[in-house]
C-alpha cells in the first residue's frame, strides 16, 4: 500500500521537471506544498496533474470521496472505518468499484513525489509485537516520480484523489512483505499517455501493468521515527539510512 510520501521540491522546480506551465486557481506566489514526510491519514493537500488540466499543477486532497460528498466534510466522512481514508485504490477494482468506475476514464491523475515509505516486517517479536521497519523508496537517478492516481470532483467544487496500487513485484514483495502491494508508478515517458483522453480499459490496464521498472528504484531502511506518536517525522533527515540487525535485505 502507499500511505506515506515525501515531496520536498518547490513548485517552480516541479513545474519545470513535469513540463507544466500553469497553476490551477488563484494561488499566491509563495504558496508551496512541501512535505519531508507526510501521512495520508492526515489528508494533506498535495500537488497533482489531472486529465482536466494536464498542463497544470493542482492542489488536491489525498483521500478520495464520492462526488456527491463535500470535501469540506472529509473528517466526518472518513470516520467510517470502511473508507480506510480513501488513500489507495486497488487497480484490480478500477473498472467496477462504485467510486473508481466513474474515475478511470476521465479522471486519472499523476502525483509528483520525491519518494514514498513502506513497512517491512522483520518477523522478529519485540515485547510480543512484530518489529516493523520503514523503508524509503526513490529513483536511483534522484529525479521525482509520478504516482498514478484517480480523482473525483466533489459537490463543493474541490478534488480528492487516491493512489493506485497493484500486486507487488519482487522487490516490493521482499520489503512490503505483509500486504505485498506496490503503488503504480507511471514512467515519465508515459505521463502524457496516462493523462490522455480516449483510452479504453485495455489501454489503461496496459499502462498499469507496464509501469516504472522497479530496477529504477532504490530502497533503504529509515528511522522508526516515521511511526512515532511523539516525534514529528516531517523533517529533512527522515530519509537518512538506518541500520537494523533485524533487517537482512538492502536494495539501495
């Protein structure tokens, strides 16, 4: 799954990298959306690029909601445990889920991030509980990456999105070894096609299946501060590599 991400670049850098020239809405020049580490369960507003405006960065909320709902009421909506935050959408259900089936055709999006975090279960018990270690995933070349998403336009004229996931490829299965899932990551060369109109189900499915090769990614364990209830993990060094005797894998 994908519940924690990092996006530390200023919007001007993202615009240049993603080759978009506009910002959606009346956004002040000094408005930035920078997160060294952010949990989706806080429902942050993040930059995304939508099918409706493929030339623009849009500030949209992480946590998809049905179009009949008001985004302003998200706290009340997500009290229902069945929603589980609306953070991830299984690509296997993309064409028939009651929310996703209305989004896959005309409401696909890209979420530019530095990288993301996934938990690794070391299978070691500490005080009777599984000892889980967060890993940070990013591109080996240091570039940002595009998480694939879908979005809705809510009743109060805002947008909410969810990150698409799929069955884990080998690297992810070894690290994210409980859920064995991975986010769908669209290669830069395929970004325009992902946002294009007129794609059918086979076209979209092929882009999901043939997404970014995991060999382009590096992954390493980081501090358990990411999961702390007393330490704010939103600081630059959160991605510094940490060594754990309980961890025997290293894909850096």
